[in-house]
C-alpha cells in the first residue's frame, strides 16, 4: 500500500504538483476549472514572511494530517509544511471531466484567475435534478394529503370504563410482571364488580398502544348483552353468555421497532392466557355455572402489532396447545414488517409466516397444529397512514377455509375507511365486532366457541357484503314456514318477465300481494331475479312494510298438507275462492346497501346527521330457486306510505361486461362504456387489467335522467376486489375517485393463484324506470396516483438515498486517489449525475424488467401447485421497488431522482448546520476566558483535539457499556454527534485557514457525516425502545444489539477524525477495493435495501473499518508509541512552555 501526503494547511495549492518517475520528473495532470478553481487561493490573501520560506525536516514519512496544531522548533520558530505532495503516477479516467490531460502547461495554470473557496457552489445539472426531485417529492406528498382521500365517517363512541388490575399475576407466574400488567374491563352500571362469569376475550394493544383501547368494544359488548341478548331465550339456549374482556398493559412498548420486544410480549401473553384460564377455576372470582365445562381457550382481539404478537404466541416454547382458536386483528401488518430496521423483526416475521403456511399445508388435521384456528384480518383502508392496509392481507399466509382479509369499507353498515387508531373506537365498527363475537361463542364446549366452519360462516356474514360469488343462500336450505292465502282482489299477477315497480306503498289501503311468476327450469338457465327497495324486508313474524316470499302451490304433492307453518298470512278476506301457497321468507338473504338519493353524499351517516336507512337488495340465480313458482311481494301497509320497490328478471350476459384493456391504453385514452336504456337494474363491469394499488382512477357517469317523473334512486356504484375483500360504495354517483388495495409492492404472492379475470369490478345500480342510457368514462388520474406511492414507498428513503451517497463517495475517493484532491460532495454528485448514477439506475430498471418476464413465465407453474406452499417463492417481490410489472418501469428512475433531490437537500442542510455551529464556536472562542485557555494550550484557530489517552479511555468505556448494558445504536448516535463536532471544526479551519489540506479534510469529514446520517434512521428506533424501557424502570439489558464489532469501526473512525487526520490516498491496487466496497453498497441499497434495511448499517460499518485500516497506514504502531499516549499532555506542555 503506497501513501502520500495530501498537502499542508499552510501552503497554497498553486505550488506546482510533481510526481516521480523512473526517467525523470513530469508534471501531473492539471485540474480543470470545475475541480481546480475551488482550491485556488491568492497568496496575497494570507500573511507572508518577508524572507524566504524555510522548510524543516518533516516526519519519517509524508504526513496526510491536517496541521491543527502550530508546529514549533526548539527556538520557537514556526515550521512550514512542505509545499508539494508527492504523488505516484496514475492513469486518470476520462469519466471525470474535472481532470485535464497532462499536456496542460504550467503557464496556463499560472495565468488562470484564482477564485476563493465556495462550499455552497452547485452545478446546473445538480440544481435542475434537485429541483425535479424535490418537486416530485412535494407532488407525492400533496397528492397523498389532498387527492383520492377516503372520506371520514366514524361516529364517536361513549362508555363508562373501569379497570381491575390482577396484582396476583406477579413474578411467580411471569418474569415480566414488573414491566407488564393484566387488567379486567368492567362497564360501570352493567358489569357487577370484578367477578367473571362469561367467555374470556383478551385484547392485545399494538405499537405504543394502551390497554385502555379495549374500552370501546368492551363497553358495547356489556351493553349489548345487557339490553338485548340476556332477554333472548334462543341466544341463551345456544350457549351465548357475556364476554369478559381482559387487556394487557405493555407500557406502550414500541413493538414494531424491536424483535426482542415482540418475543417478550408473546411470552407474556402465553403466561397471561394460562393465568386467565385458571381464574375460571377459582370460586372466589368466578361465578360460572358449575355444570358448564371449564374454558380451555381464549379469543384474541389484537390491534396493529398486537395481532402479530398474537400470532407469534404459537411459535413460543411456553405456548399451551389449543389455548387460542380465534384471532381477530385490526390494522395488523401480517404480510411483512412495517419497517426492516431490526434483523430480529425480519427473522420473526419469516418464522411465524413460515410456521403458519407450513401448518396449513399439512393434509392431515392431526398434523396441523392450527387446524381449528381461525384468523380474520380487518384493514382500515386508505385513511390508515401508519400501516399500509396492503400489509394486512392474509392471502399469502392463511387458506380461505381458515381466514380472510376484509376492509372496513366492505363491512355492512360501516362502509367507511378509518385511521389507525379510530378502528378501536369507531361506533359503527365496534357494533359489528361485538355482534360477530357473540355469533361465534358457545359456552357449552370447552373451547367456548362454535366449530371452525360455523365461525368462518359467521365472520363472513358479518364482515363481507353478501354479494360475493361464494356466498351460500340460506333460502334453499330452509323449510317452508309461511302459509300464504290469496284471492283475486288482493293479488296482482304480473306477466312473465315483467318488471314490478312500486313507487309508493299502501296505495290500496290494505295489504296486497304481487306475484312474479318464475320461469320453468328449462328457461331459467342464465337468468337471475333482483329486487331493490328502500324499505326493510320483514322477517317471519315482524310487522313492517314489506315482506318477500318464494312460494309454490299448496299442497303441491301428497303429504304436504299436514306440514306445520309457523306463520299464516291470509289475504283472502271472506272470499270462498282462495289460493294457498307454501312460502319461504327471503329476509335472511337480504344484502344491505347504502342509500343513494339526491340528498346523500356519503354511504355512511356522520356524527349528528340523520341516519338514512339502508337499501334492501336481493339477488338469486334462477337455477337456485327453480323449486318455486312465484316471487310474492307483500305490501303490508294499510295507508299510503313513502317507499318504493323494484323487482325484475334479467339475463346474466346482459348484466355482466368484461373489458380487456391494457394499462398503457387506459393511461393514454381511457375507457368509455355505453349502457343502453333497456339495461338491467344492476350492471357489472369487470376490468381484469386494473389490479395495482399504485394507480388511481377517475370515473364519470353521464346521462341518467328521469324527465317525466322523480327517480326512485340515484346511481349507486360499488367497486370491489375478490381478494382481499375490499368494497367501496359511492352514492349519488356522478364523479367517482377510485383507488384500491390490490397488487401492492413488496407483498408476497398469494397461496391461491389469481384467476385470469381477477381485477377491479364495478357494479352499477341505476333506476330502470328512467328509460335513459348512460355513459361511463374511466381515466387514470396521474397526479392522484403519485399519492399512492407515499404509503408503499416511504421506507425507501431509508435505503435508496444511500445508493446516491455511496456513488458520490466512490467518485470522491477515485479522484482523491488519483489527484490528491478530495472534491466536495456537490461536485462529486455532479460527476455521478453525468454517467455512473444514470447507468446504475438504467441497469436496475433493466434488471426489474427481466425479473418481471421471468416471474410471468414461472407463474403458470403455480396453477398446478397452488396447494403446495413450498412451490411458491414468497420473497420474489422483495427486490428493488417490489414490483416486476413492466408498466412501472419508471419507478426506479423516479425514485432515484427524488433521492438525489433529498440527498442534495440534506447536504446543504448539514452544510448550513456546520456553518452555523462553526460561527457560534468562533464567536464563543474569542471571549477573553476562552482566549486565555486557547493560549495556554497553544492551539491553532481551528480546535485542539483531546489527548490520545483521553480518546482511548472514552472509546474503551463506550465499548464496555455496549457489550454489557447499552445497545450499540446508542454508541452510534454518539459517534454521529462526534462526527458532527469534527465537521464543524473542520469547516471553521477551512474557512479561516484555507488550503488544500484543510479543504480536503473538510470535504472528507462532511461526506462521511452525510453517510452516517443516512444510517441514523435505521438505528434510532432501537434506541427509542431502549430509552422507553429505562423510562418504565425496566433495566434488563437487551439480549441483542450488544455486538461490539457493529460499532467498533465507527468509534475508531470518528476518534481518528477528531485528531484532524486526513485519510491518506491509495495509489496501489488496493484503491480498487474502496471502489468495490462503495459500489457494492450502492447495489445492495437499491436491490435489498427496503426488505433488509438493517444490513445497510453493517455495510457502512465495513466502510468505516476499511477507512480505519487506511488511516492506520500513516501511523507507526509501536510499544513506545502506545505508551506515549499516556504522556502526551505532559510532552505538549514541555514543548510549548508555560504562559507568563
């Protein structure tokens, strides 16, 4: 390894630079104006001695140190540094436009007008690129905040909470008793004290969550049981009892940032469940019926990371088998960790997801430890800005027989997105959650719940729309329960295929029946019957406005005459001639739809608004009701009443349209559809190409008008995806903003392969009585689509900027090793923007496109292995920008431009901070006391580095603490602060004593500081967790993050910088190793940075180790040198003497 001096702080760079060659001396390449003028200084600007410069003997080797201290000879005269740096011959690459050829003469160099050093300079290319990057970033932020934002519709909930803490759950039960706590929720006025007598439910809060977040759902549970269920004999006989809500207090731990915290909480939960189940055996606290079996499992309700901790319980050694069989999570990131700054977080996610996949892939139920476990994930939707709702998907983890994902906008009567915290208190949502829990409980069994199949059926009935293709209708499964008796005066028989339209109810001032004859079985193929009304459809025994029945003649065959009927509807009056029909009530299959009128703006009712009752919708394929002969609509009102109903038969082919259009064509020209006037009441349009969550669309409906009469309802639009189950409703639809959570970046592929027609589907309910055609226009909203990048790619700023910084440092070291000049960060960035950075972004784009082609050809094989999770590569979307769709080829260049802008902005912000701090330091240092201390220590105007002994002791103490108590992230923050201090003093030195050496050192430490700052966000979350533990008096050291080697190179490097030592240039082949290291970091940051961000710290740590190794080549490591560290201060005092 060859070394050479980088120059002296006392000499100008205008001195001729020479290099030694075997056959004489030849001048080294001149620097062009782009590189050179930044380091030209007028000799007249500095005080000169009248005599000739005297040069003294230097050290045994050329020093590359910045001369922070004034060097004194024995007689007190100041030594002058050598005027030139001895450089080895080097071949300069044409990649660096700032370096000229050897043919430039010295006369041209002398004739050039020198210019002062300007650290704020920026080239036009860098300026324009920065403006473009910052502009794109601002556009993304503006779009995410203002465009395609879901409306907020949650209503506030109220409760009367109280909490009972279990002090007996102490260290005898768990080692975390001093850190975590267990509580029982009691609703004041409804629950009787701390006694338990119901079915246990455990609430698990999320990242920095509180145990008190259980209060909204637990309060609704207590009130609903008290007001409704305890008065329902059928429910009580079915095993329904009150729910005992327990909640754990995790002291608002930051679970999302620290893997060990997740494991600690999972271990505590297993112990808490064991303790909870033991409470029901204690007669002092339990009031359960002794004849009932003791509970053996607990229902888990998890919010955010609490849902992930609940799934982690199953892989813990202290998990009690069958202690959990039902988990409902709210806004939980199941598919991937929200951040990948901690390696243990990534490892835990891989472990739990692989465990769940492998368990469900077992053919034998005996081998499947999760065979009876159901998991439902509820996603908040677009309003959740904490966790991307795409991450809540279970399609890659759980088969549809054991779990599913639903969005809150899908859930009937909720129909709204909500933010990350609102999902725990939203009034509409908590009502649905509570009713779903009571649907699945059954205290007659030890598990306290119904069977897995019944639980899944109940969850789908509560959380899905009922319009899904797999929904099983209950009408064919039930027996006829209603006997309908009719006569001609009270009955209207419609013709075959005639549409029934009721514009008002009760016009006959007595109950009346309308019969729609069903076509015989041979003519029913491909047809369906649909019914829509703004009134609630009565169940058997209810006395409302309307009742819909499916009927057949009675008796239709022998033996049916003796069938018992629970209900009898007689509309024959005193007529001797009547017709009897055996009927089934269809109310159990009713789908609730948000009301769409001229006065509605949203599918939900906001706080304080009048709540409009939802529409009632029925839809049956005629093949499913071929055993019936009539659809009977009973108008039970006896006086004119507001209300309407539409029922009709239609062909499926006319009601379902599929348009195969590419995204490129959709982007360029949009899509237009024309629906004729004789269209069915409900029309569905499938767009298979629209699957990505990165695009937003605008939909415009034109044409529906009722000139002659008032429309029954305004257009209602439902957008939906089949997996995950996401539906959004748009009432009074004219202009609709469409955004979806479909195929998302970095998401693992689903276990079940996607069908060819999977994609966005749109359902239109339009008034068929208006007899007018409508036009539908769908276009891509480019500006609105930018906002969709924020939630999916915000973590990219922890990795992609490092690509830019690594390339800039690579260029700086290449130029430095060739010329001895460490160019500024902005100038090196300009060089990178001209060639290396565009080439690297182009290579990454081509790599992404090639990966997309390979994945598209390989996906066909998944059709044959969709039940075998081993054949699916769940990490195939972890690379680059997380998507292999060739349509999004522009993402890598766009993110690269944004990161250039962000890096440039951080560079100048850091430059301003160092300038400000150096100015303050200069102002403070001129005070008399400081001046006296400066004279006493005989330091240069820049700063006086601490003694080697002090630095060594400080480093050893810090390393000792890292190895025992504090995490290495704390030491890294300290290293960043020390590096900032060094940069401040280096800036002051370069400003007050400008020379090649001082400017080189300033540029060097500034670039290293920028590199360390981009790694800082990766280390801060773990530090926050550690500080939080200290705040709650939990002093147990982390079992991880104490690797001294993860911080030792950083400590050695920043301590070396505090001495003012410039890294020596490399002229041997080892300089290529520097190039390879930085280029490798750039590649890794682009390819794996988002999915494995924690590795970036280790890679930059490798850079620090390499720079320390280079620094060490300028020092002589001898025993005498080491011993001199402890005598350095005394030696300095002897050299400098004492002040009088």
